[in-house]
């Protein structure tokens, strides 16, 4: 029995990104993001719940962009500043009390290095996990398959290409641990 491209996407396998089912789901998410970005602030919670598939107390400044919405899990007290982009072809889990500065990109999506399959529209996706009490500085890029540990700060402009442990300050391109930070009392 063959899997659909959506099932392949969710299983972390190569899938065809322009599959009609996936294109339709991305269009719906774009419409919901557009509504979220245009609605008065007091209505955004309802539109955000439609996009994500559940209610949340997160405060996400508009504009917000994502691929599907249903692969995003937000903990309690999440705050994201302007221009958050989440390519959620795989699950994106964001813990409690996470602060996200402007212009952050969380990208679970990637493409084959080989030219032929890439230009043919093949793609892969790997989950992103962000622990509790993390701060992502302005312009941070988090790549597919990355986990960022609890209590960590990622410096502005960093490109996170591999896992970062808990309780550190990490910066750069590629992002590297600079120093440890004290645990909260």
C-alpha cells in the first residue's frame, strides 16, 4: 500500500511538495494567516485557533506566516514579535515562556542536494523542538531537525544547524555555544 505525499511528509520521508492535497492545505493556511494578520487584535485568538487547531494563550504579533498550522504546538506564555515564519511541514514544538524576537524563521522543510530531484519538487521535513524558557534573538534561523534545550538564549542573526543544549548562550553562523547561563532560582 502506497502512502500519500502528506503521510510521507509527516513520516519524515521525501515527498512531492506540489501534491494537490498539500497545495490545498497550504492555501488554507495562507488564507488563515492573512485573516490573522488583518483582524483586530481582540479577534486574533479565534483565527489563531482555527489555524493551529486548538486554543492558545500565545501572543504572536502580526504578520505571522506558516505552511500548514496544524503541525505547530505552542506552550503557555509564548510571545513572538513581528514577522515570525514557521515552515511546519514537520512538527514544530515550542515550549512554555519562549520569547521570539522579530524576523525569526523556523524551517522544518529542506530539499535534496541533488539537482534533479530538487527541481522536480521533492522535499523533506524534520521536526524542530524548542524547550521551555528559550529566547530566540532577532533574525534567528532554525533549520530542520534541530532541538534547542531549555533555558537557552540564541543570539540575534544566528543560524542554528544542529542541536543546542539546555542552559547556554549560543551565537553565530553556524550557531555555537558561547557560555553557560545560570539556572533560574
